């Protein structure tokens, strides 16, 4: 069975721990617009979203 483009999501933002500034996950967007986080080591409650390209902070 082949996968279609509809089965793919694109990473759009980094999820950053608001207290430490550490990367804790990535936010993915599916073809239908549904956003879904992918956590690295479990859910972090206080977070900030940053663009993937934004490496300055």
C-alpha cells in the first residue's frame, strides 16, 4: 500500500519550554489543517511556539 500526500504532516513550529528555553517538541500540521504536537520527553505545560527558522532566541 502506498502512502498519499494526505497522510503526511509538516513540522511548522518548535515547542519551547517557557522556563528553560529548551526544545521540548515540534508542532505538526496535517493536510486538513489539524495541528498536532510531537513531544520529545512527554508533555510540558508552560511552552512557547517558535518558527522553525527562528534560531535567534
